[in-house]
C-alpha cells in the first residue's frame, strides 16, 4: 500500500463543509515510490470504488497513520471526482473534529493501493484505503510548492476559468467578435476534415530469383536443428531449462534483497539503511538476463538513492539485537519460498506481486510489521 504525502490544509472551512481533497490530478515525484501519476481517469476510479464500497467498509481517517493508536478521526462516507482531483466527504468523530478545530492537526495524508484483491479473488485498481491526520513529514530539506515537504510537483492541474477575450483569441477572432461568430467558429472546427485522396497502390516489385543454397557444414547443421526442433524430448528439455532459469532468478532476487537489507550505516549514534525502492530496483535488476533492462533497474536505484539517501531506523523507538530478522527480511524469505513452491507444484512462475499477496493473506501481522519497518522514520 502506498502512503502519498500530499498535504491538504484542512482548516476551519474544510471541517465545516465535510469535504476535503484526498488526491490531486498530476504527476508527482515521491522520494521512495518514484513517479506517482494521477490522471482524471484514475481519479474517477478512486471515486467509483469508494461509492460502490468495494472494500465492504467505510474507509477510516486515523491519527498519524495509526502510529500511536488505532482510533478513528473520521469515516469516509462519499467521494466525487473533480477537475482538481479526488474529494471525499468525511464524517468526523468528536475527537477528530476537536483536533482540527484546536489546530492540533492540519494536514490529510491518503493511503491507497494501485491494485487490491478482495476476499473473493477479484482484483480492483485504484482503491483508497483511507488516510490520516498528520503534521510531520519525514524529509525536511525539500521545499514545498503548495504541496508537502516530501514531494515536488512536475505538473498539476490548477483549474481556473477562461475569460471571453481568451476564448476569442484562441479561436483567432478579434476581441469584438460576437457570440454568434464564436459559435460559428467552434462549429467550423468541429466539422470533420474532408478525407484525403487515396494513395495509388505501389506496383509490386518483380520477384527476385532465389539461388539454390550450397550444401555447407553450417547449412547441414541448421537443417538438423530444424528437424529436431519438434521432438518432444527436446521440448521437455527446454521447459526444464526455462523452469530452472526462473528458479535461479527467484533465488538471485531473494539473496540480493537480503544482502541489501543488511547494509547499514551509523552516524551520531543513529543507524541508517537503504530505502525499499532502492532495494527492490537493485534486486530486480540482478535477476534480469537482459543487459539493457538490468542497466535501467540499476539507474532507477541510483536515481532513487540520490533523492532519498539512507533511511533512518529507530525513529519510532524500535530496536533489534542484530540477530533477529527484520519483518522485511522475513517477508522477503516467505515470498521467495512461495514462488519456489508454486513453481515446483504447478511448473509455472509466480510473479512477485502475486506471491506478496499470498503471504499477506496468511500473515497479516507480519505485513503490518513490514509496513512499520518500511516507513520507520518516513511518516508518509
């Protein structure tokens, strides 16, 4: 699940109306999850999923992403897609309303999933899980532009309206053009263009005579290879080779991820580790056989590390003795074991996303601990 640090200043007016902006329209750079793109079409899906209650419950708004307690600050009852983004109507609890009125909390931070599978196995895209009242972002060195201290905007739909003079200028009309002239110009632009004349067909080139192939060693080897290509035994060998390759890649991914998770640095008594986005990109790249795809993953990891750097551990007061496996390591091992077991049982590879979903269904507590590890010191 993604936590997107788009800060919405609630204020007194938003509380009185009950509607707050949950997601904006536009592309945004997140220091951990990379580029987040919210198109009008995605905003429509988010709103529709809330209205149809795909999760079967009202999404909750809590305090600080349940860092200190699981109490609700409010319940999301409705949603609407607007040109500026997704707006949700919140039925605030007495404690949540008082916290906003007293100025104790000022911002809203949503939680959502790009793809979520319900208990019946049906997949849903763009599902809002809820959000939180919060005040403190993790990164302090990024300057906001009407957003949060954790992201910088690349483009955003600022809305607004055009005046009559701007419309006439765009249509190529004078400022004194009448409304009828404006309507006529719009109808002219809406009219379909006449079809282009058909291109005359190109006469076919005369056939080139094919010379008789010389019977060489290479030609004989190629003929034998083609003759044996359809043999069932060779097909079985190719399938075994493919499965072994998939198993090796899965093991390589798991081993690389575990090694990266153990990398840490200590400064001024604080411990720092690599962020999840860097670990995932490097681990996925190490398991690829295509050099171009591998290089792209490594470049993505370097770019992400350049934006985020190391992530501090222990900001929430949680420590380990050095021998205990982290929730992230445990989850990674279970995912690798699930993929290997699925390959041995069915003969087919299981994607990393599907393997994680299977593990989460049977180990929800481990997933909660993994989320805390992933967001330790990051807030959103």
